[in-house]
């Protein structure tokens, strides 16, 4: 499944788009998310996310498939081995800076918070399907494996 000559990073940031795709069977990226998740588990990669991603995901899941599923997701996060990075004032300050420098109206403050978390923690690869990460200089896991 991995491309020859490509090394998958051992630290990957998981975005809300991946969490949503993993949890919503009718999502267009559902199968791809399941495949990538299996690869991550088999290779033993450490996944990082932020508290903001968790809030964002719970909100989206509640709207798309219901509050029970959103609560189940939150319960899973409490018992997860994910490294959850709390957004603090330093991250927030960098996110504001990134937001002010952006040129596209389609890059959200949430995106900028995620970029800031990744930059401050030396994470260069994201498990997610939002192309804004790539435009911001990060690598998408989905582009690294076939």
C-alpha cells in the first residue's frame, strides 16, 4: 500500500475531515479513511490531534449522523491513545498570525489553528482530506500512499 521509496512519518496529525470520514459511512472518503487508518495501526504511527479538532468533529458528527454518534466519538476520544494537544495562548497567537497572512477566503480560523499546532509540534503530515493543508506546506497522508 505504501509507495516504494516513500517513508511515512512516524508522527501524524489527524484532522476533523479524517475523523468524519471514518465515522460517516456515506462520506465520500469513508473507504479511503478506513484504509489509511488500518495502515496507521499496522505501522505503529503516533497520531496527534488538538482539542479544537475534537470539538469540531463532535459538532459535525452531531449534525451529520446525530448526537448519539457525536457522544460516542467523544467517549472514544477520552479512552484513546491519541496525543491530544491543547490549544493555548501561544498556539492561538500563531494561528492569528497565520490567519492574517492568508490570501484565500476559504481557509478558516480552524484551519489556521491546526496549522499552528502542527508547526509548533514539528508535525509535517496530516491524516485528513482538506487540501488547505497541502497549500499551507504540509503533506497529506493520502498523497503518500496508494
